[in-house]
C-alpha cells in the first residue's frame, strides 16, 4: 500500500496547524464500493467462524494418520467376496453339534488298528464254513465211547474167537443137531420094533464134550452111542 506523507504547516499560528494530505481532501477516497462490500458480506455469511473451525478441526483425524489406517483395511468388494464363501453361523452351529457326536480321529485309528483286515476276515469266514458247529460236534461226541472204555472193549475183543470160527462152529452145531435128530428117530424106530407093546419114556439125546470143548461121545437116554471124537467149530466130526 502506498502512503502519502503528511505535511504540517505551523507558520500562520503557533497554536494551530494544518494537515496537508491529498487523501483527506476527499473522505470517500479509498473506500470500498458498496456493491463490492455487499458481495463480500454475502460471501462472509457463508463462511465458518474461526473459533468454530478450530474446534471442529481439533476433532478431525490427521490426514496422514487416517490414510495409513485406511491402507490396513480390507476393500469392501474383497470383503463381500470373501464373506460370501463363509458358512452361516446357524450352519456352523449345526456342524459343531454333529461333530460333537463324532469319534476322534486318533481314537478311530487306534480302534481300527485292532480290527482284522477285510481280506483276512473273508478268508477266515471261508474256513469257518468248512468247520462243524460246536453244538453238533458236542452232540456227536456225546454218542461216542470214551477212549478208556474203547480200549477196554478192544482188549476184551482180542480174547474172543474170530467171526469165521464162530460161523464154522454154528454150522457144525447145526449139522450135529440134524444128525442127533436122525439118530434119535432111528433109535426110537428100532425100539418100537423090538418092543411094540412097551411104552418108552421120553427120549433125549445129548452131546458129551471134553474139557477142551471138543465133542467126545454121543449119548442117548444116558447111553453112549458113539466112541469117536470130533472137534466142534474147527474140524469135521
């Protein structure tokens, strides 16, 4: 701003002086135009009071701090994409409830380690199909002789005659019985001819055996009829 120097004139009177300054010659010189002032006032009316501005700014975050903080935040589009891939809380709670009923993996592994392999089990099952039922086996065994009893029976059997000898003896006895019957008939017939009017007592015929079990004599009514020997069951008589 340019200022015009003042000039004091004290020559006329020592008690009075005149200020000679062109700016004071017209009091409107240097004043703002009213329209310009009104414009300025209108603009000022839209402006905040400095105190209010200072108070408001004191509540605001520092731009650099805010920017640094925002840089650590997730972008909204990225967040929306990621959150869409996450489970709903109710679904998660249902999953947790189900998981609470499930076995722990380590426990399952330990339990499975004690179990037979499927192929081995199938092989065992195949083998089992060829085995007797325990009930059937016990019932069958209950019908069998005890080893001690069987041994005693075998010992006793070893003292017995073979079946062929027994069969021969039975055949010989049958033939002998037939012969005795024939001889008895002959004796009775002869006695009837010798004494036709005498009644004989009941006739009986017996086979005498010696101490060895061999035939020795043939008796009829107590009388020996034959003197030759014969072997019962082994040789012809």
